[in-house]
């Protein structure tokens, strides 16, 4: 099968040839997000040994802590049963496939990269779920006002990639380019 056209004379490859320009930035973004996420987690777990160090204060408002998230975003639906983990992983796999299809049809660089970031982050967290039974979270922002400390959710670089990707998709959608919208 030869290259397929999307109406704007931009070809991308669906056979065994190297992908052309339109899809490449998204794939690079996905690989970069995945690599940075997994490298940071492996380093924190096995080199820095954050599990034995406990919380490490880096600034007055940022700490490194180890949190195992068995739920989904922001710790919702906490459940560490094998069935729940299989269901969450299955949902994530379907979402990655849908996002990859969307990325393949995207006509803007911003949307392509944004979708790549979301895909890379989702795969990074899915690897954790498969390897450890939970997602490794480690970054904690907090602020102290008077006697009370307010903490943000503990997160990781995969979460940063997902949030950045969603923000970029929102930005792209406000630009009025029809191709930024989901198929």
C-alpha cells in the first residue's frame, strides 16, 4: 500500500517505509516523554533509592517523595486488586490506540506533538502499572500558609507530559484549526 493523502497533499506512510514529516514530531514527542519518565523513575527508585530516603526537601515548596498510585489520575478510584489493574490497563491501551489514530490524522504540528506527549505519558504510567502494580509518583509541590500546609497531588514526568499535551491541544483548538479536533 502506498502513501495515503489527507486532502492537504501531506503524505504519511502506512507501509514499511520510513514515516514522513507530519507524524515524526508526534512519535519523537512520545518517545521523549516515555524515555524521560522511565529514566527519572528508575533513577529515583534504584540509584537515588528514594524508598529508603523518605521525603527529600529540595526547595521550600518542592519535595521528592515516593508514592505508589494504584488508582487513576489524581489518585481517583484507588484499588490494587488484579482485576482493577487489568481494567485500568485495558482502558489505557484503548485510549492510546485512539490517540494514535487521532495523531495520524492531525494536521497541525501543535496537535501532533501534544498527542505524542499524551501517548508517551500514558505508556510510561502503563509500564509502571505492569512492572510494579502501581504508578510511581515522586514530585510534590506544597505551600505553607500560617500553620497549615497545602499539598498538590504527587505526580511524575508522565503526568507532566499528559497535562502539557492536553494544554497544547486546548490551545490548538482555540486557534480555530479544524484538524485539531478529534476524529
